[in-house]
C-alpha cells in the first residue's frame, strides 16, 4: 500500500516538537523536498522544477502550516495538512517571502528562535538571496540550525517505513540474484543495466533513481558513473550499484560479477571484502558506533594490504534518501539504535586503479541486526 495513515505523520511532528522544546526552538522552517515529504506525505516529482520554493512551518504545538505556490494547493489538500496558504508563482521578485514573513510574524513573537536546515547533509531549497532577505526582514528573530534534531527523528525508522524499505530491498535482491543467467560476454554495460532496470520495474519497483555501473579487467576505478557502451570481455569484473525506490524509500546495495576466467588477485580481493563485510556485520548492534563498524572492517582490509579508500566511508544511513546520516567512518561516533537502517560498504583498492566494493543493507534490531539484502555470494559469481 502506498502512503501512510495520518497517525504516522502526527507521530513524526510530535517527536520533533518534543525535541524543539528541549532545544528551545519555537518554529522550524522546512524547505527541502525530503523533509517536506516526511512531514506532509506529499509525493511529487514536481520538485525537479527549481522555479518555485515550498515552505512548511512546524511550531512547538499544533499542526504545521504550509505556504506553497498556488499550483500545488489541490495536491497538498489531499494530504493531512489543513492550514495551506498560497501565492501565485513564479514571481521572481517575491517568491513567497512576503507571505512567509507575514505568517511568521503573525504566529511568533519577536526574539523567537526559528530552526532551519542549515547543517550537515541538509540544504535550503530557496535562493540564498531570498533567505538573506527573510532574515534581514526579521531582525528580531534568530535563525538557527535545526538539522541535528531533524536527522535524529529521521534516522530511526517507523515500522511503516521499515516495511517499505524491506519491500524494495527484496525486489532488488531477487533481480540481482537472477541476473547472471541474463548476462554474457560481449554485452555492453548499458544492455545489462537496461535488463536490470526492466526487471526491477516488472517486480514492483517504482523508480531507479540511481544506478552506477563499472567494469574492467580484475576490477574498476570508480563506482559512481552510469553504464557505458563498453563491451564486457573475459577477465572483466562488473559492478552494479542500485538505488531504486518503492513509495519514495530506497534500497542501496551492489553486486559484482566476473566474466570468464578472472585473475587470482581479483578473486583474493573479493574474498577479503567478503570477510571485511562479515567483520563489520559482527559489530552491527545497538550501542556500537559507526566508528566501531568502520574499524572492524578496516582491520581486515589493512591486513590484506589496503592503504587507501577513495570512497571516503564504508556505509551510511538509508531511507527517503539514497544516503542519509550517519556515516560509517573512523570519525563518526554516532551510536547505533534499534530501527536504524544502514548500508555496510567496504571498499578495497587492491592495486593502483583497481578496486572492488561490497554493499549490504541491514536493519539494527533490539539485539543485533537483520540483513535485508540477500548476502552477496562468498565466491564471486562467474559468467562464461
């Protein structure tokens, strides 16, 4: 079933309001698509048009107030949000700023604290000029960072969210597991990925918003670009990494496939990554830190000769966005909690310009973790 019952959104707002009281934040201004969707339930790819900003105000008590372009009124009225104010847009000289300022001053007394999406892995979906204009017109108000409490709420998934994430991960796992029988030497990366994407849609995925693919003799040198017209040859290893969605929620994991006879060095590197992933999974439980998982995997990789990791981290949070906080890296001391969903993603550059990456998706449970993606095979799948 798509969407959530009203109670899901009420619970999210109430959790945020509790944190607002603790942090002495009187109002939070939401502008980013994912936070807007998280608190309202609005599902639209109209966000891809950068012309019009959308605003959501969440107060310490009561229901949110939406201030949006008039083109979105009828759509937002289908959500649980009832207090909807609009302005005719596009209107470059005043893209909702007057309406936003009027509502803030009418709702809050001067010297109030207004929280905004100003921190790490956050952004404002309004122009900096308009944000400066708003602050200059409201000099009696203090604009502060609220990203930390927004992420504290979003990092812990509800059962409804977990159900949707499990569904898309299950779909992608099945497609990955069945892909070897549909590939052969001589196909291009694009041909293989087109088959992969079609299978995802046929099995119930909504969109494939992210798909990276790379291949090369014994490994590859990047994991972020789209598939090319390069033809697969014997000795190649192909990686596909997908961020596909169901009802807005992402999966994010990869698989590696060998073609023909691959080198012993690349087989050994694959085995090292598999063991590193196991070591990381062994640290995945409430009370452990992202740093703990990172260091556990790093110990295996360094023992095998790894001296660098150009990916920069070895996993991250997952949900309404392909990547969310926290990050599995040496300086992230975020404590894992029940109902976080994480990726475990070690990277091993075993020779100059040749690396392999493994990635799994897991749910942190009360006593440990639940693996959501089917486990990548212990030995690399090889297609003749």
